[in-house]
């Protein structure tokens, strides 16, 4: 599974987009059909999110991953 590493700038952009749109962690979690603690772990750097999950967050908030953080690196982990 592909995971995002070094995503500090991306999280900053996500937080700013949430603030601008007045979206809470609970609202974002409900929209993405996950629990709020999962959103919190991403926003507090306790979890390295999958590329797909970050894409879902950015899609909901209408922000571009490429524009927000062009230096994000992806680490492929083997899944057995």
C-alpha cells in the first residue's frame, strides 16, 4: 500500500482548507465514512495516511494535492 511521508505542508493546507470552509474533523469524518479519531491521527501526524485517503480528503475539501504539496513523497509498502 502506498503511504505518504513528509506530509507536513499537506496537513497544513488541509487544516487551512477545513478552517476556511468551516469543516470540523467530525464533519469530515462523516463525509468520508470514517471515524473522527482517524482524521485526528492524520492531522496530528500520528498516522501516515494512504494516498487514496489523502486524495479523498483533498477531493472533499476541493484542494489539489499537487498544488498543495509538490514535494510529498510516496513510500510503497508490500502487502501480502
